[in-house]
């Protein structure tokens, strides 16, 4: 007798297998690529559109702020409407916003397009993770899927700098946005026509007030730290956004306590592996995520690399991140979570420490910087996949979208705070000592995950994934 799985509400029938995984991995590549591809293009965009220095910063910030701010709303929408529908809508919005960004002729239109990309990414990430959770049962199948999904995301961060440098050399800055269109098309083709079929799922209440309050809180928090990191900080703006974050956060807590259908289901607060993954992901992005910014700045400003040369210098990092994800996929079924995550974050932190030492004395790329990139790449590749395997392992199927959104929200909020701290430490004219300090801080933040793992993961939680 054949039983109908409740997971069909998210995936629809028969969209599992290689084609689905290709579509989901490609979606993560798209999200990650647009986070880092902009770094090397900022000078060209500024000259072309006559951006002020303040507006130039918002090309990066607009994407990151609205991505992190709308992730919880995205998770709620996924659980309410079905991941396949949200996946299709988010891909379409990402493509539309990319066209708008490529055709932009002013600062305001480009920033608005980046906001659209951020919102689309906030819907796309929980949709892809919900599809993985429902299509692949916990265990080796899901570990493999998350390993591949994680590798494309982590590699995409490094490849963004490489691709950006190549496109700026052979074409012009609008092509860093045009490149998104074939990726979107490839994802939709790979997923197949099943995305257009109605998914069978129970209609769930959408906590609009909670979602909006959560989004306002996260956006205000990230805005506060983004403003602190600006060269000419407006402390009035910092105070205003901090007050907004506090007020919206308190209202959100009241809404969650009094509401019949809270945004974050009460059961998720009892999933210890999710709690650990949230703490780890925040520190992951504050350390390894910030490495891309600091290393790009170091190569171009301190070492005088061109955009293309800086991009090529990232290739070993991209390769080793992919290798690290594959290693995690192989070890996850045999190692306990404590051992897996401890090794991952320790290796990555060691690599960041090597980069700190290398930047302090302007060392040669091949003999000192390259080993640091290899170690940090292996560590962060292992950590990226390991963190998501940990966070999604025990999620209830009906809350997989929201659970994954919580992980991503803490990840990018932690990243925004970490990046703001590093920008302040670097100052306006960073030298070797400033870069060494910045890399050292990222190493400490990565290593801080280890005591979190051993303190909060119980022996029962520690079982092999």
C-alpha cells in the first residue's frame, strides 16, 4: 500500500533527484554570487554613475540589509504557500531586479534594484532549504544534498570576486547583473515543469504583523551597524535606527507571546541543534564571510592588484571551499557533530591566522598567503555545510522553511555586525597592521564557535548526522 507523504506540499510530485538538486544549488550560487561580485566593481560603478561615497556603500548594503531583514518573512511565506511557488516567484523577481540594476542610470535606481534582489534572495533561500528538507530524508541523502548546496553557495562567494574581475576586464559593470539571467533560466529549466503544478499543502495562518515587526527589527539593527561603519558616521541616524530596532524588537516579542499563530513556532525554540546552528552561523558570517571583504581590500588597496588579478587570487579559496563541503558530506555520517564542527572551524581559524601574519609583513602570495587561503577555504567549506546539516537535522517538516530562515537571519545579521566592527578597525587608510588586526579578529570569531558547540550540544545531539 502506498502512502502519500506530507512532504508533497512543498515539493510537489516527482521533482526530486539530480535535476532538483541542480536547480537548488544553482539558486544558492545566484544568491552568493550577487553578494560578492559587486566588491571589485564598486570603483567602476562610482565613476560611471557619479556616485557619492555614501551612495556607493549602499550598493552593497541595500542587498545585504533587505536580504537579512526579510528572511523570516520569506520563511513564513514558504511554510504558508509552499516552497515550489515561492521558488518560482523569487527567481522571477531576482531576474527582474537584475535587469533593473543592469539598466540603471542613476544611484537611486541601482540601489532600488539591489533592494529588489535582496528581497528576492530572502524568499529564495528558505524556499530552497525547505525543498531540500522535504525532498531528502534526514541522513546521508540530505547530508549529500546540503553538502552540494552549501558548496555552490560558499564557492559562489569566492567566485563572485573572480567573475566580477573578468567581466570588468572584458565587458563593463552592467554585466555583473546581466550574468544572473542565464543562471535563473538554468535553475528554472533544471527544476522542470513541476514548479508550475499546484502543490498540495495545508493553508496556514500568516503572521503578517510578526513578520513585519521582525523585518523592521533586523533591518534597523543592520542599519545601525552599517551607519557606524561609514567614514562619516551620523550618530543621530545611529541613535534613530537603534531606537527603532529596540522598539520593533519589543513589539515583536509581545506579538509572539500574545498571538495565536506566532511567526516562529514554539517548537523551534526547543530544537537545540537549531539554536547551536544559529549561533555558529552568526559567527561564521562575521568571520569567514568578512574574509572576502577584507582580503579584496587588502589585495587592491595594499598590494595594488587590479580587479582581474584580485579575482584570480581568489581561485584557490573557491576551490578549497568546494573541497571542504565535499569532505563534510563524506564525514557527516561517521563523525559526531561536535567533532565535525570543531575541526571545521579550527582549520578555518588557523587559515585566517596565517593571513593575519602574512598581511602584517606583506608576505609573498605563493609561499604564505596561498597556504592561508587553502586552510581557511577548507575550514569554511566544511563549516558551511556542517552548520546547515546541524541546523536542519531535527527540524519538523512543517516548519522547515521558517527554521532555515532563522538560521540565515542570524547568519547575515551577525555578518553585518562583524563587518561593521572590521570596517571601524581598518579605518579610512588601512595599512599592514590594520589588515593583520582585521584578519586576527576574524580568526578569533571563527574559533569562538568551538566552545559554543561543546557547551550547548548535548551527547544526544552529538550523534552523527
